[in-house]
C-alpha cells in the first residue's frame, strides 16, 4: 500500500485541511472544481456489475463483532428520521450516519465521489447526477442507467468519462478534490490499498466520507469499525444522502412514491399458497453454472424482491446460501417456477441467448421456469432508489401478472415503455421530481 502523503508546502506543513481551506474563502478561486466526470480512469481493473460472491468486498475474515441494528423495519417503507442533526448557522450543518457518526459540512457539496453505483444513482435521483466524478464499473453502470432512465422524460446521465473508482488510490482522491466521498470508509479499508489512517487523512484533508456499504446484506464490517456500525434500509440511507446534498424535498417526494408503490404491491399480493417459487441468479459467462442470491434476505440487495413476498426456491436448502455457485442439476432440484436474471437489462447480457441456452440444455430444460417461459430480466442487487422503483414494478408484473398486469417479453434495450394505466407508480411524476419540473 502506498504511504504517500499530501505534498508538503515550502514550510514543511502537510498543507491546509480542506475545512480550513474552504474557510479561507479561496477554495472556489483556485480549486479546479470538476463539473461532471473528468477522471482519467487509472484505477485498478474493475469487476463489472454483479459480483459472483456473497458480498462484493473483502471483509476481514477474523472480524466477529456484530454491528448494532439501527432499525428493524418490517418492509421497505420505513420513514426516514434524524436526517439532519446539526444547526445551519452561517451555512454550516451536519448529518449523522454510521459508521462515520456526525459529519459536518460548511456548505453543500458540489463535486461528488462515489464507489458503489447506488450512491451515484442517489445523486442522480436528487438532480445531481452531473456532479458525480467517479463511479464503480463505469461501462456497466452507464448501460444500467440508460435502461432505467429511458421511461423518465428529461432524465439522463453519461458517466462514461468518470474515474472507475473500484479500489481507488489515495493520490487519485487528492487529484479529484471532491467535496464529499459518498462511500463507506469501513468498506474502503477492505480493498487492500487502504488503512484506517489513510481513510481518516483523506476525510480531513480532502473531504468527508459518507456511506454505509455493509447494510447491503447485513454483512460483518471490519473489526476496527464494528463498534460504530449500524444497518439501514436503502431508503433510510437515501434520506441521509439527501440531507448531505440538501435535497430533502426531492427525497420526500420520491419516498412517497416508493411507499405508495409498496402499498399497492402489498395490497395486491395473492395468498402465499398461490405464489410462484423464485430463484434469482447471475449466470456464468464461461460455463453452465450460476450464482444464486437470496430473494428474502436482509439488506438492500433484496429491496426489490423482499416486498414481493416471493417464495425462495432455495429457502429450505441449507447448503445453498446467498452467493453460492450452483449448476443445472442443483437448479433442477430446486425447480423454481420463475427464474430472475440479474443484469438482464444491461447491454452485456443477451436475454434471448440465455433463454436459448437453458432451453437447449437437457437438464436445465426440465426446470419449470424454463418449460413455462418464465425467465425474466432484472437490473441488479446494487440498486439505488430509481432502480428499486423500477425493479419493484417489473418484479410485481413478472411474478404476479394476474394481479399487476403482464410484463412484456423483454429481449434487449431500455426499460419497456408502459402506458400510464400499466404503470404501478407514476413515471412522469418521478421524472418531474428529478428534473425539478414538479
């Protein structure tokens, strides 16, 4: 790991802290603030999209401490509380979230660094997509956002010039000179280049960290952060980010849309005895295997399937946990009625080819989902609020067409253009919230 520090000035000082620099009144004159994504992409090679493991970080295997549950919501409609804790005298304010604690801001952040794409998507949903300067798996994320934003009139983003921020270098973070790092410092220290001292240095000399990655599956954080860790739902996390970016009004409007959608789904669900069994998978591109993920597990990785009340085809198989690689024989043994393909709406995945390969295999062709042509595309588990809305809508139609209307057969391209009476939430109202037209 590089141990380079911020270049010393002629007096030997390691330089002004970012807070002191902003307070001096000279920051905006000479900082070279980025407008959009101008990174040079010199980071470590990034794994694209869904990663074939239970989590997408290298968690310290010796960590045993259990984080505190900040909340135990019964569904994905938990109301955000305690969004903004500090006063706003002289333009300053603070926002609290684990594991960072209370984070002060002297002014609303302009340039936004992210690693995991849910945080970049949160910025987009809050009307700040063009201020993101770094994102994980740039090409994959761009394709995903192109598909998801297609139904939202006036909403688009191009992150193709962003710095690919998986396992970023500390030097690059100094170079980007962001105003906030929407990333979990506990996650960053698992990536191999960072120690806690480096994370704290960047928070002090560049900009604060603000993120909570291990809520994704309620995974165990590194031991150094275990005592300060709490778990949040996707929409609670989104509320905290909205407080950082001073966009509570947009957040509240989108949260209401989400609550209404979840209520619509909950009210329309058939009895559990009439629900299909479901398996959510990421197919391998090299052989006849796939990684299977829990559709009812804790954390926001299942925020698009858990509210659907889905019956997990692998729920009773103790040998197959979330992130387990399985073959066609194991898939047939579980025999799901519905097969959900992660990343299916991304350009890199060919849904007709996936369906054909399953139908032509002597084992996979016997699976009920294959025989009944119930193989559906989804976006991914790494989801922000917009993808969560659309995945809930598509999932409800895919699993329960009689209750919510049939999902159109998807081959490729953007999210299908649903008429107003086919939509389970108001696409135009969401678009207007993001663009500021409502």
